């Protein structure tokens, strides 16, 4: 089993039941002399994995704030752990396999409880690249062809901001075409989308007070100004919204790839949009403030 530079495999273990988490930590430290970092829900796990590289991530599936599927989607959009092997350790294997995306790479699943020897065997197989979740060959229902394309972006935004930023009474208003009006945003991030069927831009623009409230929750520390230490959180938000959107659209065959966000900071700045394409703006509101999602698309057909 490949070890890190420090001589131990570095593992992030995620489970919302402290007893199970401590038991798993002890088993791994004894069986493979691993260095184990723990997290008691999906959001805490994501925060730890944003800036820290792990050799392996073991996660429960049914968890608060971010469940296993959404955690995996978020992790695959990070720079640190986009290719890290992930083991889903769950007591609900059959039902989970029917609802999650089985095309994930470097992911396996084991049903708990299981013997330590079996767990170690699965870990070794996964880390050596000899295991894929897709081997389960789960048959899924054919996706509906009449889904509203825009709803994929709206649903992804709703879910990400409610789950990760814990915004309250989140709602969106009727979309409108973007012109040159000032929307009063202090920070924005955009990401270029590429698919065999279309290209485009997905962006988010946030007012200052709302952004600072989101980052205060995200970092568990009050943020009073937009600075170099918290500005990347805007990129993380659009990255995760994009990841959620990609998950929905790829189920429909759009085959969206990875992308890297860019960030603009400045009071009342002009949000970057395509000069060639019409840009649709979706305004969102919540108790904490307002923000906007920007979508520009061009068909490749």
C-alpha cells in the first residue's frame, strides 16, 4: 500500500455517528498505521479537504448538511482531492447504488459493519486502482427528455447555498436578460462550461454583506472585509454549483468537463459576461441578502 511522504497513509474519515467514527479511526490506525483525520458531517469534511491533501477518504453516505453523493461531487471539483480514492462505508448499500452516479472514478463501496481484514482488502484494492464503483452495473431509469434545462442551474444553486452556506428562506425570481445595469455586487466568480453540445459561462455575483455572512459561516470565524484570505470562497461556491449542475446535466448526456473559476472583486463592479452571447440573469433572495446567477450558452450543433 502506497504511503505518504511522512511514512503513513493519510486518511479522512467521515461519519455523523461519533461512536462509529472513533471505532473506524482506531481500526485503521492499528491495522495500517494510518494517520486519520475525522469529520462528523459532509460539510466539515469538505472544509478539511479544500486545502489538505489526503491519500484516501472514507465516508458514510446518509449525513446532515452534505450527504455522501454531494460530498463526492464537491470533492471532485477541488484541486487538492479531485483524484483522491474515496470509499463509501455505509449500511444502506443497495438503496444508495440506485440513486447515485456510478460513473465516478476511483470510488468503491463497502457495507458496514465489516471485518477489519475485509475493509483493509477493499482499501488496498481501491488505492491500487483495481476497483471502480461502476462495476456494480446498476440500472437507472432513463432521464426525462422534457426537463427544463434552466432548472438544473437553479436547483444546483438552491441546494448548494442552502446546504453549504445555510441560507434561510432562499428563493429565486423571474430570470431576465442581462444588460449593462449595475447590480450592486462586490464579488463575482465565473466558470467556463464546455460540452460536446454547448459552451457557455456560469457565474455568481454577491453583495458584500451576504458574501461576508457566507464566508463567516464557511470559516467558522467572523469576516468583516473581502480579502485575499476569503475571496476564494466565491470560486468555491461557483465550483460546487457547477459540480451540482454538471451532475444533473451529465445524467442527461451533456458530458460537461472540469473547469477552473475566475474571481473579480470590487464594489459595484461589472460582472464578466460574454460579449457575443445573451446572458440570462437569475436573481435570488434570502434573509441574509441578494445574489445573482449568470448563464450564457451557445449551442455546438
